[in-house]
């Protein structure tokens, strides 16, 4: 059984027991969150697809940790113009573990 959920502007394919990193969620570590934007649920040959969301479907997950990703280095340069710019970025994330999928 798996589901396709939407959180943080991205879509993820999730299964019970899976861990994944999503955009930062406002929840404490160890707490349970309910992800209600479910786009699709598949259980064997039985597939339910929403238009765009499935009514009454939800995915329960536990917050494992909050953290920051690896640094991405940005370097801009204009040749022969004596212009160089260096920047960096670290994206915040929340690591969750999928507990259950419920719905149609």
C-alpha cells in the first residue's frame, strides 16, 4: 500500500514505515502530524485518484527530527568585468516517519 501526498509544494510517494525529509513543519519532535493533502492511494490493484485531492483521506506521520541540509555553494561571475560573487544556502527540513495511511 502506498500513497502520494503533497506537502511544502512538493509531492511524495510514501509507504508505511518509510522515512523522508520534507519542508519544515511546525511540530515538536516525537509528535504526530496528519497530512491531509492526499492525491492518490493505491492498495494492490485498487487505486483511488483524487481530483485533485481525495476527500477523507489522510496520512499519519511521526516527526523524527528537524535539521538543516548540506550547504549549496553559489558562485556568480562575469568574465572580463571584475565581478565575482559567492553565496551559500542551507535548507531547513523536517524528517518524518510514515505510520499509517487511511482513506478511501
